[in-house]
């Protein structure tokens, strides 16, 4: 696919999203944030973000096995209760039209995270979904796709 627009250009809207992302980075465990970003990107099918945030996850110590099993986190014993709550919330907010963010998912989230952490996590999920939509709409290519074309 041919890229449509250059999202790396300096644009006030993109810069505002990047600033919000920097805030999230200062308020959420980076390994958990990377898991959330990868999971939302899997659901949305954003190869650009999958490439970027998988590398980010590895940088923060994530194992290849856990990343490979992320799509099946509900069936794997490799994820903690805290991670499970965050991943369930990620799926709920990413698929909001279908899930409507159910109370049982939120209650589990509240058992694992403080209110400030829930806000940071929710902002991270909102941002990755926005970035996924921008990257897919722009037909952004990750480095391996650029090499193949």
C-alpha cells in the first residue's frame, strides 16, 4: 500500500497527541503501557503501531512468549491479575460500540488500580486507538513493509 499522508510531519494536532502520550509515559508503568498499546493495535489491525509498540515492549523487558500469547491473554497463566484487568479494560474501550465498558470489567480494574492509574490507563487506551486510526487511515508503513515495497 502507498502511504497517503506523512504523520511524522510537524502538525499541532499530532503534537498535542504526542504531548498527551508523554504525560501517560510519566504516569503509567511502561511495560504495562506497551502491552496495552500492542493489544489495542492487534484488535485494530494496525501493523505500524504493532511494530512500534512490540519493540517498545521488548525494550521494557517484555518476553517474546508473552507478546506472542497476548491475543490469548485470557487463556494464559503468564499474565498477572493487574495485567488482566488492564487488558480487559483495553478490549472494552477499544471495542466500546460492542461492549459499552461493562461494570464487571470496571470493578475488576478498580480492584487493581487507583483512580489516577485508571485515568492514565484510559488515556493511554484512548490515545493508542486514535493513533491506530490515524496510522491506518494514512496507510503508514512500518520499516519492514517499506523495505518489502
